[in-house]
């Protein structure tokens, strides 16, 4: 959502070095995001265009036992799905703007899951700073 407001959604795949199809979003997330962006037609349009290009996932796409372990941390169910996907795929990351999700993942007792997620959890602010370093403040700052 923040990337849509900042007009950085289309820069995200380029920055990550992936195609839109390599980015996963929760299938159900579009409904929540539409409500949050209802008053911002430009950002909503960007989000809709981006969502049409990415891969949608649901809880059936991940190991249910892993979801149970992740849910014990108090993480949001949607973030748990994305964390489970990221933990099972080597060259992946979990991008979140939810600080509660990051705190919840820090409570993981499973060493194996912690190791599988190490270095893969990125927050919005970190990505913005990294994009500024890569593309320059002149390109990112005004957005």
C-alpha cells in the first residue's frame, strides 16, 4: 500500500531483480488494500495494475504445520502465509510494513524456521533507503 502511495510499485520488481510474476501477494489482500486506498484514486489505480501482474497465494499454497508454528507467534494470518512461503524458498524475501509481524517473527522458537527466514524479512523503510542508495534521492525522494 505504501509503495502504491509513493508511486514505487513498478520500481519494486526492478529493484529486486525479479519479474512481477515472481512477486507474491495474498489473494485476499486486494480487498483490504482497496478499502485503505479508497480515497486515493491514483494509488488505487497503481495497486490494481500491480496486483493484476503478480502471483496470488492462499493458505493452501503452504505447509499447514508451518502455518501453525508461525501463528503461535501472534503474527497476522496473512503475514504467516507469506512468511511460510519465504521460509521454504531459498531466493525469496518477505516484504512487510507491519512492525507487529516483524516482532512476532522475532518470537519464533523454531530454530529451523528462524534460520530459513534469516536475512529475508525486509521492512518498507529499509527498502526505501536501499532504493535511495541505488537510484539516488533525486529519483526516490520526491515520490
